[in-house]
C-alpha cells in the first residue's frame, strides 16, 4: 500500500517533494551536503547557542553579531580519493560555504560575547545587553 503525503506549498518546497523521488544515483557512503544546525537556550542573563559545524576548521568559521541578529558562516573543503590496487578509481572534491542567520529576542552585549569550537560544535555565550529601566514621569 502506498503512503500518501499532503503537500503544503507554504511549508514544503518542491525540492523536498521531488527530491526524494528524483534523487540522482549516489555512490555508496556519499556524504550529504553540510548544514549548520543550531540549538538556542535562554536564561535571564544570556543566550547559549550550540551550532553543529562539522568538518570545518575553526579558522574558517566567522561569527557576526549585530544587535539581536547572529550570523554564522564557514568555508568547507573536502577531498576524497578512492584507490584500488594503486590506481585512482574516483577522486572527489567539495568546496562550499555554509551560512546561518537568526534573530534573538533581545540585543546582545557584543563586548561580553564569547565563542568556543570543539569537535565540530561551536558554542556561543551571548550575554543580553542591559537596558535602562523605564522611568515614570510625574505630571505636575
């Protein structure tokens, strides 16, 4: 029995719909294209961001903060060579850019922000900017 799935043009894309059916023939063990996956946690004083940026050197990662907008970009390079009995059977190279941008609920204090990259995980600590308190004026 066939599985029927409803297509919603506002949330699904044609690439998602037809990508599964019209997928090109792939070599076994071929890697999927890289994507930056992000987890964001919030507490009273800061945001904690964990971004998966696998296979990228920390020198190739760039993080920019503009008020409450966070942008993460990276350059990815991969080379793969398959040999059989000393002969090269297949040689593949991949070079591409990764980019992810998102907005936070409050502005970030750029001076106190920090970043750490370990084992393909980029961890950002983004303290919230202290805003001045609202002052109530007395009417005379």
